[in-house]
C-alpha cells in the first residue's frame, strides 16, 4: 500500500469508530433522559450526593432483659421514632425516667 492509501485507510477507521461511538451515545440517551420532576422525585441533588446508607443497632438491656434491633439512620437522615425507642431503652430502669435529650442533630 502506498502512503496515500494508508492515510485514507486510517481516516476511514477513525470515521467508523466515531460513528459507532455516536450511535452508542444516541442509543443510551433515552435511558438517561428524565424530566426535572422525575429527577426531583427520585431525590436527586446536584449539590449533595444521596447516600444509600442504613445504620442499625441491636442490643439487650442487662437489667431489664429488653432487646432492641432497629434501623435508626436511613437515606441520610435519622429516624425520630427509632431514636425514641433507643432513648426509652437507655432510660433509668429504676424510675422509668428518660433523662436528657439524646436526639441527633439532623
């Protein structure tokens, strides 16, 4: 092959590769296309990534025998009802008094 033919051959490969990449990009576009309402409903945020993290706790109160097994943190937020259950289990078991405010700053 002469020099001119190899240049044409290389440019043809680049053209085909770019065309295939373009078709793949256009084919994937409908899967990524959403309206702004759909993005907002899914909890998407440009400023803070949404972490799919759950934190759970389980323990048994030594004196009362009560047990606790629950998720107290999910989707970037503390669960108030779960924190109330933790507060109750950590109460003064002699007087059933919940002392202080052990709620987390959300």
